[in-house]
C-alpha cells in the first residue's frame, strides 16, 4: 500500500469507527479491553480515554514511564487541534516537529501515531483515545482494534497493513 492508500484507510477509520454513545461506561469498556490485551501480550502501554473536558480512563502497564504519559498528552493536543488521528498527521506531514509559524509548540504537540479522535454520531469529535508505548503505527492499530471490537466490526477491514 502507498501512503495515499494508508491516508484513505485512516480517513475511513475516522469516519466509520464512531460509537453511537460515548460516556464513562464506554470509555471503561474500551480501556479495560486494551489493558487486558496489553497484559496478555506483555505490551508496555499507557492508555488515556477522555472527552475534551475530562479524563474518563487511564492505565499504565509495566515498562512504561512518565515519558509515555507526556507523549499521550502531546498526542491528545494534536488530535484536538487538528481534528484527526495523530497517525494521519504522520502520514500527511512526516514526523518532523510542527514548524514555528504553526504555533504548535513541540512541548505541547507532537506528530506521532497513537491518538485517535472519538467521534459520536450527531455530535462530532468529543474526545480522544490515546496510546503510547509501541511504535506509532502500532499504537494507532491498538486503538483501531479496540474500537472495532467495541463496535463489533471486522478488524481486518480497518487494519493498516504491516510494514
């Protein structure tokens, strides 16, 4: 697949991985499923699920550090500001920091995979599901898999190919 194909698939993920409802119970269900996967596969992950005004779920598994939580914070800011998956930013712009004229200070924003917008039917983007601990494409894939499982959709039709 080309970068253009990957971008088109991420746009499909953003448009179709949309829960009809998003609240504390949904955040807990999705987050708990990601944590269970991380423990079963021995993955070191930080997971944050939130609306823009508050955190609804947070977990960190063994092997993570303060740096992972900082990456999550910066990915959340990027998702919120640019209204797209942070991995889509990687595909569209590359991983170089935002230029100074963008006003997106690298201390607060990052171009790295793992932040996924939570869009609710009829409401638009209301928050983010954000993961740090794996390479960016894999962080993104964990988020997509979890949303597919929650929505009972076929993961294969939404998964980016392995690189």
